[in-house]
C-alpha cells in the first residue's frame, strides 16, 4: 500500500531492469509508489514488479489492458498475483470488460486486493486530435466524464485522467472515487508530448489523489532532489486544499 502522506508516483519509464532498480533505490525515500509501464514490463516482464516490490515500494502496473472481457480478466488475475498495489484497464474496452476486470481483482483475497483504475482519454490528446482520431462529436471533457461514470458503474475504484477533467469527475463520481493524474509537469519543465497539463500542486488542489511524474524526475540532474521537491509541493497543496474545504 502506498504512503497516504506522499501523493507522488514516479514513472520508471526506462529500458532495463538494472536502471529501474537503481533509480528505485535512489527515489524510494522520496516517492509514494512506482509506476511500471509498457517499456519496462516489455523489457523485463514480471521480474520488474518483483524487483521493485523487494525494495519495499508499492507498484502501479500501468499496462492499460484493453481486450475482450475474458482476456482482460485473466490479465488482471495475473497482475493481482504479482502483488501489485494498483493496475489499470482502458475504459474504452467497455462496461462488460471493466466489470470482468473488477470481478477478477476481487477474487481470492478481496480485503487485500489491488486497486483497479480505468484509463479515460490519454493526456497526449487535445480537443482537436481527440475528435479527429476517435470520430466523436462529444467534447473531450464530456467524454472523460462519461467514461469515468461508466468505470464507476462497472465496479472500478477510480480512473486515470488529466488534471483538466478532475473537477468534472469529482462532481459526477463523488469524493471517494480515486483519481490518478498524469500530464503533470513542474512549472519549469518541458511539456514533451503531453497536452492537457498542470503543475503537481495545481492537480492536487483541484482534487487529484495521486500525480504521476516521469521525465521531469528521471531527466533531472539530481532525480532524488527533483522527486522530493515535487512530493513537498503535493503535500503543501494537499494541506491547503484540506484547510480550504475545512
């Protein structure tokens, strides 16, 4: 389980397991959890999850499962048995697929199961590219809200969404629905291929539960210092948001 006082998840988007474990050792004291995505998992497989867990760090397995319901249920079961803290599926796989994933994640040990999230719309999309690619007339924010409500109705614990849709999701799905937010960049950082972005503090203030940061930490001259600075920014924003609501 991730440290509830540290809302930063670092994305270990690197090419080799030795590189990943070296960074994890360096960053472990400064982050709440580690994300293992397609690049590292394709390179190292389940050994990557086991190695990070052996370091005492919770793992968010970010493979965005998207297939027929039975196949996704099998993949979720396999991920659950690896002992991950959190994993995700694509909401666009549909309600039946998400429901089967939610059922699979709760089997065997429902009290100690991982969290299951639905990926709404990737943060590399903006309004124009979203409509052009998917051929939808629904505005991007409405699409994200629709998918979040579908995920909640299908039994998922929360969603992955850009910071720009957090307020809409909170209004539609309530305070207990988990929101994990990529597309987060410190004010001085390059956006790269991200389009719908905010700073870490801004994302927490508008209601994100966790923020995911990769390149601004991994590419920093001092990754541990960069991670600690972002974690501190999130903590200050969390306290400020709590005080404002109180």
